[in-house]
């Protein structure tokens, strides 16, 4: 992917963080304008995960399967932010591509273009690992991002298996105050699955308040199932994983969450051209 195209993609992804679902008629809730959706669609249609070369390719594939169902999701009377936010896992992810523009094997280090963190990306054939580990020198947004906090990400993807995994956390005085863990997998039929857990030990006022949200999405052409669970485990939660499975159905995801102590808040899917919430 050319530098200019990748830079535009990053900027558009960052716009999602600021604007949420967005309101413009020519902008999708994943932050990609219609013109770019057309380009992405041509790129993703019929493309196997083994042909992916970059994290941006993988992000494009996720955006493509989401965009196929976006119009129906946006028509639902009540916005469900958990259905939009999995795309945020690629906001930092695509920035690692800039550290290895020629997609060579080896380890490459540098500063992430938008985040500004010193980071690394290491490639060996179809496998990529990446991450950063940084001490904030100034306050960020919200009570979980203060000067002196340690912020880190560790992730990997294997294009031959169609997988993408990332874990991030914020740590203060040796204790994790915010943590997320996400797994994505692209199936042979082009459908994609996401299982994503986010957590915090503080509320928006900076008061102690343990919270967790776990989201399952399975998306593809004329396919969109989801489950959303909530709990109060905080950042010490145990990871829920399906990455070694060949598939994960909505019912299986629901059972997995309930067994881990989550209360199912919403589940459903697209049926008859409408988003149905159970």
C-alpha cells in the first residue's frame, strides 16, 4: 500500500475515535468514505487471507464485511456502539505497516505515525508480531490516561491462518487500570469473526468502578450475528479465545460468555433486511 493511501486510511480511522458513528451521508460508521469503500470492495472481494500482505489489508477485509451490513445496522432505532467499536483495534494496527513499508522479513522499529509511541513490528513470512511499551509524559484523554501511566500493546497476525490478535493495557502504580483483548479470524468462505473484551477499573469521574464488555460479531455477505455481554471483573479478566477453533457460532459465543460470568445484554442478527435484537 502506498504511503499516501495508508496515511489517509489512518486519518480516517482516527476520525472514528472522534466522531463515533458519524453523521455524514457519504461516510460510513467505520470512518471510510464511500469512494474508499468502493476501492476496498474491489480489493477484498475474492481475496483469500493468504494473499494479505499487510495489517492494512486485514483491516480492509474487516471493514468490507462490516460495510456489507452497515446500512441495515444504521437503520436500527437504537445505536449499538459495541457493533462499531471492533474496527478501532486497527487504528493503531495499520500504523505498524509504516515501520516496514517494503514488507520485508525482520524486525523494524520506529515511532507510530499518529500515536507517537516508539514501537516495533517483526515479520517472518505470513506471520507478523507488533507492539509498543511506553510511559506517558503527559495526560491523555480521560482518567485512565495520565502522565506516568504505562501504556502497552502486544499483538500478532498470521495471514496463512487468517488470524489477528491484539492486547492493550494501561498500568498505574503496577496495577492495570484498563485492558482489552481481541481476536479476529477470517474463515475460508470470507466471513469474519471478532471476539473482543474491554475493561476498566475506573469510571469517567476517575472513581473505582470495575466494568467489562465482551462483544462477539460474525459478519459476511448477508450475514451478521452478534452477542454482547457485561460483567464487573475489571482488567483482571481471563481471556476468552476461539482462535484455534474452525468456527464460532452465536450460540457458542453466548455460552462461552455466560460460563465466564458475563450477563448477556444483547444478542441478535440481521433477518429480513432488519437488525433483530433478542
